[in-house]
C-alpha cells in the first residue's frame, strides 16, 4: 500500500474512476444550529466550556463564521461531528450529505464556481484521484496527524484518513452452521445461490476489495470471481442492499461488505455475525481533504484538527468505524485494526485500474 509515491498522469482514467467509484453509505443528517454555550455558575463565573466557546466566537469573528463541508457520512457520525465542531468553535457548517458518487458529481457541476471547503469521501482511491487532479491542498500542521496510521495519510498531507472500514464476510447465524473462513469458501456447493456481493459500480468499497484482490493475485485472481459467478453469487446494489437480505434470511451471507454496518446491526440484535478471510482483505480509509479553492481555509484547517481530536475519534469508534488514529482503540465489540489480515495491495495501482476492473467484473456478472 504505497500511498506516498503516486504516479502522475492518467488523468482520464482517474476521472473515469471518480464516476465509477460510487457510494458506500446513504448519509442522513440535517443541518442544525451550532449554538455557543453561555451562562454563569453559582459564583457568577463563566464555566470553562462557555469561556472556551466565547473564545471560539471571537475567533469566528476574526476569521469568518462559515464552513462548507461535503461528506459521505455515515449519517449519524457526520451529524455528531458537525454538532461537536460547531459547539467547540462557533463556526457554522453548511453540510451536504451524499454518497461518494453524488459528492463527486456535485463538485464537477460546481467546478467553475467552487462552494465546498472540505470534502470527506468513503473511497480512498477517489481521494487520490482528486489530489492527482490538483483539487486539494496540503495542511502540514494538522493536529494529531502524526498519530494516524501511516498508510492512512499521504506524504504531502492532503488526505487525512480520519476513519475507515474493513471488508468482511457477514452471515446469518440462523442459516449458517459452518461460518466462512475465506473468500473461496463462497465458491463451494454449501453456498450455492446463497451469497450476495455489493455491485462495484455502486459500492466503492466493493471495488476496493475486487481491485485489491486482483492486485495481489494478478490475472489468476479472476478465477475466483468466475467461480463465484458459477456458484450463483449475486450482485445486490450497494452495501445496505446487499446486507438487508442476509438480515431477513433471504440470503445466507454477503461478501466484501463494509464491516461497521454489520456491527451496527449486530448491536441491534439482528441474527448476523461477521468474519474476516484468512487470506486477507482491504481496509478502506475515508479521506478528508481541504479543497484547493476553499474560501474558508482557516476554518477548514480547524475542522481537520477536530476530526483528528479525541472527541471526534471517540464518535468514530462509537459508530463501529475504525478510528484513524492508531492511539485510539476501535469499539470494544468489534475487531481491531491489528487483528485484520490485509491483502498486499497498492492504492495507486487500484486507482488506475479501477475503471477497467469494474467494466470486466460487470461483464462477468451481468
């Protein structure tokens, strides 16, 4: 995974990658007022939090009170981070929640009149592509960036992987007696017609798994996908559409789905479990980036700092995502980063090859 040494060029392929690498998550969340706490204690003194917020308000007056964020969620985390940032700084966020594909389409439509200051995507290759096209800027002084996992930040500090998801094998515990141990299990007779996989043209994370697997295995890797096709593995929309039939029992398992979504459903009491393949998988950091044409750069830098703060990283962990900082543990009820075996993959190769892999995969499965 060599994020540091990017290949230049290939812009046309990368533009195509942006179009093809689509959404992980439907992102909810409405704007809310970012009030500034005020008031006094019984002694007539301002509480510490109010004083801090007042200081934030003064800073706001000096630097402008607005920040425009486009984010690919997940919805609950995105809203919690928005509210936390506004409370801390007094800076009001104008937020657009969408899938990675919708955000990229909106950025393309606004290219002659940029609006966003910060963009958060659910696909690391899409972030690399934006940097390749000169759409982002560096923030060398980002607080706590030295604590990010080394491969979750680029050398120039344009991309900050403040959270991540891993791709696993989620199965219905009422239907499955022998849980899967590796991807190839799903090509066996026991799983015939019982498995979903997210559509890589709708799920950037699914494409990341497919391209990561092919990056490690080479052309021989296509043998697995041919075997899966022969065994009745079905394309089933994006991650949620692929997982829901497993929860209801219409399917036994989904492969290469995002893990945090499975953990969230397990916490609700749904009859599912998740396993990670013994041969390895992909962890996909979610890049947060300051746009080159940002109008509120100082506020954008404060937002990046907040994403990497203890407070925001705890929000990430509570949503069953993997925190970007290596010194912040993931939720106790989920698998930690160092417990997940990874395939041997290179993000730059995956970014360049993604469009062609998507086309070939869809030709095979459709």
